C-alpha cells in the first residue's frame, strides 16, 4: 500500500491540479473529514471497550443536510466487541481493505432502500436488524463522505 507521504503527495496533486485536470479542494476536504470522522469513531470504540461499556448507539446530526443513510442509522445500537473486531481487521489489513470491511451503502430511489454493491446479491438494508448491519461492516461511521454521525455510549456495562 501507499505510505503516508505518498498519499499526501497524491492528495496535494488533486488539490492543486494540473493544466489538464483542475484541482478540487472539496475532494481534499471530504477525504480529510472522512478520515477524521473514522479516527474519532474508531478511537472511541477503544475507549468504550476500556470503560467496560458493551453497547453504543449511532447518533446522526439531524438537520436539512442529514443524509438518508445517516437518518436510517440514527439510533441503532451495536455491540462494542464486534465493532472492535472490525477495527482490528481494518488496522491489520491493507489500507484499501476498508472499502470491503466497512462499505458505504448506495441508495436505490426506486425501492427507497439502501444496498451494498460490494456484497453478493446486493443486499438491501431497510428490513434488516442490527446484527445483519454489523455483519456487513455498517456499525461505525462514516457512512459516506462528509458524514457527521458519531458513536455514543449506552449505559450498559459489561
């Protein structure tokens, strides 16, 4: 995989652009915001585990900008131990593994539902429980670029 400096050079090239391909600062901002969100939420799972909390809830910022997937995920409760397994898999694997370990759902307007194009059979999500969502890697934000959803502890102690 690419190292930190290589990724930085590629991002700088995208931001600055070239004569053929103009720069896109919004792309850089999206990548940065997504990385910060992921680090914050994933780091929070370590803290929850250390504190002996066994469940957490997804909390979306609800306003006119809230995405459909964040509204869908808002209030869902997941298991800390299972989330830790996902985080450890991601940390131990190559950087590009995150796309399959924690995929971003796609909205199907015709069905008013989300599906996972990376999964066999494109499973839809609306009628699925949290165990299914967690099995699919959908238990930790971010759920899309510029995602503002966060994890929040419940009062359940292990």
